[in-house]
C-alpha cells in the first residue's frame, strides 16, 4: 500500500504520542519537557518497558522505537504535535510500512506545501520551534 504524506504524518504523530504517554506514565509527570529540564527525566535512557531508547537534545528528543526511529521538537508549552519534512523523511526511512517507497525530504516538502495551501497543515511559527508545522484538525480529510 502506498503511503500518502497524510498517512506518514499520522503514523509519525502516533509514535511521538505513544512515546510521550510512556514517559508520562513511567516518570509520573504531565509535561515531559519540563520534567527533562527539572532533571526528573534523564537526558538519555531506555523506558522500563524497553519499548523506547531516547536521547534529549536542545528542544527535542531522538527516539528509537520497536518499529521506527524518530526525532521530534517540542512546541509551545511542551506540546508535541509538530513536524517538518526532515523529521518525516527520517521517520519514513526507518518505518517498515514506508519501506521501498520514495519518501524523500524534497518530495515530502512538496506535499506539505500543497497541504499548507489547502489549509490542512498550518505553519503558526510558534516558539520555541517556529519551523514546525501542525495539522489543522478541523480541515483534516
């Protein structure tokens, strides 16, 4: 089955959400970024259940999961719904359902530009990660 850019975005965001829920559960925190800054969560490690290996960096985190490796940056107030073409391309290169598909950063960026024009994706330029794009939930197909 051919993955669309929307399929890729949804798979990526699902993996990020799964990681965040795991971290919240394991460390008993609500805001993972704040807990990392307060040193409640170590800068690198493996979740107790062994599902994820992680390494925090700057405003984001690199994660190795069971079926994919992904990198995400935190958005406003520690939110995690953002993405960009680089992160999606990196995710696609390790994600089994995307195997054999030509999901390049350039191709993904072209598709993201089309989704931006259609209002399906937004570029709100929110700090601390103004480069991130977000789904406009009310316009999702």
